C-alpha cells in the first residue's frame, strides 16, 4: 500500500509539472490565446486598409477625378488656364 501511495504521489507531481511548466502548460496556452487575440486585431486592421485600397483602385480604374486629384495634391500639377497661387507665411 505504501508503494502505491508513493507511485501515485510521483505521478501526481509529474502531471502537475506538465500542467504548469511543461511544453503544453497553462501559461503557454494563455500566451497563445493572447497572441491569437492580437493577431485577430491586426487582421481586422489590415482588412480595413485593404478595403480602402480596393475602393481606391476601382475609383482609379473608373474615374478621372481621382487621377486628377492625385496629380494636383501629390504632384503639384494644375490644369491649363488655371492660375496657381502659393501663399507663404511671413
């Protein structure tokens, strides 16, 4: 009977070690859960950015207004007959 108790105690200790400190421990499970949560947030952010970029691509393919807007603000271009005024602060 004493031997069975020792075996059960050793088995209990080994199982507790695996549960708390082993390769698939509770702390590792918690870290993985947090990592998954952070990755989901990042994925949502990237999906939103991709939707914006998709809309911009469709707009560039279908309309000249967007191309004109990019030319004006990013490249500093103006149309023929327009007058460009640049105001600087003193």
